C-alpha cells in the first residue's frame, strides 16, 4: 500500500521484492494467527486505531521481535521496542 500511495519506492515490482525477501535467511514472514489477532485488539493505549499498525505491533510482541520502522507513532509506543 505504501508503494501504491507513493510513500515507498521500490526498484522492482512488489511481487518480485516479496519473493526475493523470502529467500533471505534473516527475513521471516509470520502468518497472522488467532493469538496475534487477539493481541492486536487488546493493545493498551496510546496506540492509534489503525488495524494494520496494531497487527504489526502485535506480531512483534508475539514473536519477541524488535520492530524496524520509521513511523513515529510506532516508535513512541512504549509496549514495543523499535529501531530505524
């Protein structure tokens, strides 16, 4: 969606980027399961209501991962560790 909104530019089509990313040993795609979905709606304030961002944060928490983001709203959310 960021590519479609011109907020992110890739030098290759999105489908090719995803396929290439899947081959990298340090990139892991995590399916959204029932636990992640539940956590996304139970996150404490002050996280904003955007469902995609809530799922991203819930996934990071469920996997014990650091969230790599430039989004200031996510960087200031105290429940998740972020870097950029």
